[in-house]
C-alpha cells in the first residue's frame, strides 16, 4: 500500500520510545506524536474458581502480573474468547461462556 508502513519492533526495555521513519536509511523524519510502548507481558498466577457449570455465567477472577488498565483484555476458554474486566495491575475478571456438553475444555 502506498499509505501504510509496517515495522517490527526490536527487543527493548520497558517504556516509551518515539517512532520515526527514514526513506534513505540516514535522514530520519522527526515525529513528536507517535510513541511506541514496550510492556512486560502479563502472566496468570492463579484463578478462582477453577471449576464451573456447563451453562457458563461463572465469574472467574485471575491473579496475574503486569496488567495495564488501558489494554483490551480477554479470557479464552478453549476456543471461546470473552472480554475481561481490569480490576487492578494484578487481577482481572471474566465470565465463563456456556460450553457444549460434548466438547472438552482444557
């Protein structure tokens, strides 16, 4: 596309970094507004409860690390994705969806 530019972010430290582009590998176009944020990926430490009914509607609370309030969060129950709610930097909750009685969820 003549209007899109795709880049792969390099490994970096956690934090904000300005983004600029070059057309010749030497002269970079300054940019005051585009900023890329490198974050630590969250990890799930535990969840409660660990069991629910086939009918769904069980609220599951996840104990995590490194959540960010302004991120779009989701929980995956097998192939089913549902939105999650930010509770704190270390917890989120989501509601388990109904499950087909013949399917297995790991």
